[in-house]
């Protein structure tokens, strides 16, 4: 109590202020020591991080340069391949157009020859009919039996003409049956040899099994029209590889490095689903070439059927079937229908058979000549 009484009022008022300054000085000295420790720790971490980044750059920089070089080489190779494909496509199109034009010219010339031959045959038939009319007019006073024999002779000549010039077996068979019916109506025992010759000719024609080449020609022509609209196979879509984005914190530098590595690989390579037959995506020009190639094989089979060349006919149909299975969508109904038609046409044998010589016409000619000699 005596000491507190000895303090002056000025000293009592300054004592709390001195205590407060002492506390502030103590607080400033303590954090300064802790701050220096944190600064040294941060500097050490920065040096370690800088060394790690330098090591990673020293290890990754040659690989990155190698990847860039490989990417440039791949781009150059792709450009070379595209240029070669373009040149090959243009040359193939020109050759294909030349081949198609030559085949079309040969087909046109063959059709013109066929039309000329048909016109010539029609003129011959008209001349023969005119000769028959003149013969009938000349023999106006002859008995009806002579008219019937003249008509039978015309039918037999027309049957021989249809068989050998037109190779029309059905028409020849019908004409022989008509002549046989008229001979049966005459009921003349002296014509028994002619009737036996007609029976022999009908039996020989029945043994022939020749296909209807006109029907084959028309079917192939229709197939050529439908082949230009058939659906093609398409390559499946490529798979997209998703690369995880890197985390923003510096301590996850491994994930960041993996992200850039995967991104670089994704730019160089792309993955897709493997299929049993690996088809390439076709451009519009290549799709047109595939359709024209199928049309060309059908045209070749059509020409071979008209020319009666079985080896070329079967080879063309086989190649058309292979192209249909390889490049076109087999599940579509139009493709399945065309494939079935190709199999049906391939089973037809277009081999040209040896035609028999008809004996009924010469036999009737001998009979008429002998009858004329007896009348004289």
C-alpha cells in the first residue's frame, strides 16, 4: 500500500501504456521466426518442383520431337496415297469408259446385223409366200389334193427355215405338227414315208433342250438397270476415345502429363470396331466405279448369251455375283433378289447344240417329183 501510494499520478497513467507496448513487441517477435521457416520451406518446394519439371522436360522433349516427326511423315504418306488414289481412279475411269464404249459399239453393231438378218428373212418369207400364191394361181384348175400338198410343202420348208436360220425350235415343231395334221386329213397311203419322216423329225427336236436366249437377254438387261440403284455396304463409324481432363493442382503433374500424352496419341491414331471383312469407306467416285463394274459384268454375260459362249457367260455371272456379295448390302431384298437371279441364270446351259437335219421336206420333194413323172 505504501509503494502504490508513492507513485505519482503521471506514472500511474503511463504504466498500462508501457504494458501494452511490451505485449505488441512480444507478438511481433514470435511470428517473424515462424514466417522465416515457412519461407525456407516454400523455397525448398519451389526448387524441388523446378528440378522435377526440368527432368520431365529433359526426358519428354526428344520423344515429343520424334512424335512430331512421325506425324509429319504420316501426313506426307497420306498425301502421297491420296494423290496415287486420285491418279488410279482417273485412269481406271478412262479405261472403263473406253471398254464400255467399245462393248456398246459391238452390241450396237450386233443388233444392227440382227435387224438386217431379220429383214432379209422377212423378205425371203414374203418371196416364198408370193411364189406359193403364184403356184396356186397357176394350178387353179388342179384338184384340191395338189393345193394341200403345196401347202404342206410350204410348211415343211418354213420349219426347216425356222430351225436353221432362226434357230427357233418351237416354231419348227409347231410347223411340223401342222403339216402332220394336214397329212392325216388327206389320209393317203402313198404319203406314209413323209409322215414317218415328220414323226422322226419331231422326235429329234424333242431331244433338244435349248434355253430361251431371248428371255436370258431380257433378264440381264433388266438386271443392268436395277444394279445402278442397289445399296452399298458402309464402313462402321469410328470410335471416339475420351481423354480425362487434368486436375488443376500442381501436385497432380502425373495426370497432367498423361493427359497430353493421350491427346497426342489420339491425334495420330483412331480406334474402331474390328469386323470379319474390313471394308474401306468408298467415295462417290469409287461407288460409281463399283456399280459400273457390276453393270459391265452383266453386259458381258448378255453379249455372251447372244453369241452362245458358255465359258464367258459363266465367268461373267460368277464375277458379278462376287462383286455383289463383296460390295453390296446382302440383307437388302433387292440385293437378295438379284443374287437369286444370278444363280438361276448361271444354272442355264447356253451351249449351242447340234441341230438335226429335217428329213420330211426332202421326202415330200421326192414324192412330188415322182408324182409329176407318173403324170407325164
